[in-house]
């Protein structure tokens, strides 16, 4: 499979960003997944919270900088790129990437579902196999500590997956994928946050109108009290963008 030609990578707060459309991203990931060499690639779906966390978490910075593809997940990234880079960056959110890959490749695709609470990955895998016809390479919950990382990484390696969906929360999922990428040897590894919960039916996808406008995060925060503590990070991100815009070049 021939990969599409991708636009040049840009930098936002010293983090890489690939200004790719969803279709371009899906084409590139499809090319990587089915290469005979099975070289490992990590994918980060960048959102404002990631950028705020990176101000104090150097290992998170390193994982993002080492990623093979970094897409704009949220409308905040699109806004920041327009403000600071004078560039329109398309969105390629994590859920859309995962769904798009499964829709495109169906029974040819072997997927390992890793993360969330015990039982969620299994249910997500069952639903994905039913709805998209993908092969389930394996499942494992995300509630394990660092000493168990190698065991889980080896389990993923033995599965022969083309695609690893890692849903263990921001930073943990990206640093896990990056640190163990050579051990796992999965062609495409995506840190995908709450995507497994959506696939399992234990979390609701934001309504279409919020996704079209790029404001689904407002719907999620307003409707889920557990997310209210994340709102200050979004405010901090806005302040960071405004301060960077005022800084002399």
C-alpha cells in the first residue's frame, strides 16, 4: 500500500504537529500497518490538555516529540495553530482515526485493545468485531502498575496485532507506547483516551453537531462532573496562546 504525501510538520509550543487531514492520516496509518517489515510507529492525537501537561512533564514531551504522527485532536489546537502559526490545521481526532481504520480494513485488521477498567477492553473488542469485522488480537485492562509494563508489552508483541489501541489516560498511554515500542513491535500504536469506553458503550460519543463545530469538549465537560477538574487546563492553554502571541518574535 502506497502512503500519501504528507504536508510538512510544524511546531506548536515546541511540540510537533502534522497538519494532515483525516483521510491523509488514515492513508499513512494503513500503509504502516501492512508493511512487511512491521516497523513500529506511535501516534499522538494532540489536544490542549497535553500541551499544558507538557509544561511540567518532560517524559510526556519526549514521547510526543518521538511520535511518528501527531494529529490535531481538538478545536483548541486548530485555534492555536491559526493564532500562532497563521495556518489552518485540519482535525484528525482519535475516535475518527480508530473508527476510520476499522471501517477501511475490517477483517484484514488485527487489533489489540489495551486500557480502561477491567472488562471494558473485552466489551470494546466484541463490539468492534461485530460492527466492523476486525480480528481481535488481544485485550487487557489498563489498571496495572509500572512493574507490570514489560509483561503487558510482551503480551502485545505475541498477539501479532497490526494496531494497538492504548487507552490509559494522557501521558501514561503515550509514554507506554513510546518506551515499549520496540518490544511490542506493533506497526501502529495510538494513544486513544476514552475511545475504548465509547466502543464498549460505557461512554457516549458527543453529538454530531458538537463534533461538526469542534466543541464536543464543552459538551463532555458540562455533562460529566468527573471532567470538571480539567476545565482549568483549558483556561490555562488559552492564556498560554495569548501570551505566546504577544511575545516579541
